[in-house]
């Protein structure tokens, strides 16, 4: 194996979402994000450090892949890695940082305006209340009815990657609710000005039909060191809407990880 791809799911997501994802030559580690919130609150910077500690205890090359909320969390891990002290004994042939490459999918680098951040925190507090105390199926229906996810349900039966059943996530509803508070876009640092600190090769992916996040990917692609990939025909949930997504990640890793 060339190494391991650590996959971070999105909001109201599950580690099992990545069950159908594979890249030839790479192992896949599907990270359950909810276990970080099962017992107590954890901010995004703290999550980044905790994930890096787990990854540092494993051998081989490591690639970080994060979708949506998982992409925002991945950015914190990447910046915590680059901002911390170098590893004392890096593996042969690699640099002093933990992550050899990263792919960020349909993620936001942070809101620079405080009024926007405040509004987002208020909106996410409402989602938290619904996730914690509301009817679970009603919550899921409302979540999947958002404009940004439009068109996904009508396509899911035709896709090669299976999307895990969200009904089973009800037993984790406390952690899901907590994520809307601790990992809200409204609490996230505006990270655009810090993206240049990321030392490893980075692929930023967005769906062609996801106008807002497509613009973000194109903006990030202007950094020069990073690659932007706009996936034709896809909306926000690119990994599950595009059968070509694993190949795109694999092609990037062929270029980025020697």
C-alpha cells in the first residue's frame, strides 16, 4: 500500500458514507467524527490537534480527505500540523509535516464578516435544537431539503457510491447537535489568509452545479500551489454524485505523492 487516506464525513454524516470509496494502492480510514463530541464539547482547533495526534501514531504516508464540515475540520488539522513543531523522526522520503497531501471537498474557508458569522451561529443553534429534541425523520427531511443539496436524492439510486442510512444516526443525535454549535461555520476562524501556510499539496474540489462552492474552489486554485477541480454535473455532495470522484483523487495523488 502507498499509504492511507483519512476520510472525514460531512454534517449529519457518517463514517460509513465512505464505504464505497476507494483509490487503487491506498488504504482508506473512515473517521467517525461523532466520537470526538460524544463526551464533551470540542472546538475545531482542538479537533485538528486531536486528529493529528491519532494520525502521528500510525505508520506510512497519510492523505487527509474532508467533505463539507469534514473539509473545514481537515483545514484545522492541516494548519495545526503546519503551525506546530516538525516531527522529530519523519518517515524516510517525506518532509517534516504529518500530512503528505490533502483533498478538500465542498468546504468553506470561513466567514470574514462578523454579522454573517453571528447569523450563521443563530441558524446552526436552531439546527442543533431540531437535531437534539425534534422528530429525527422530520429533522432529516428538513436537512436534505436545503437548496444546497437540491437534486441529490433524485440521483442517489443511480450512483456507484452508497450513502449511509441516516436513520441509524439518531443514536448519535447529541453529538450531531453539539457539532452545530462547536463546529458551526459561524465559530470557525476566517482561514482564507492562512491557506498559504498549508505545506502539503492540496486539491480543492467542488461540483459544477454548486455555484457558491465552485467559486470558492476557483478562488483557492489561484494560490498557485493548490489545484482546483470542478466536477461536471455534480452538486454539493460530489463524492456521492460523481462516479469519477475516486479517479480524480487518485490522479491527484499520483502527481502529488511520489
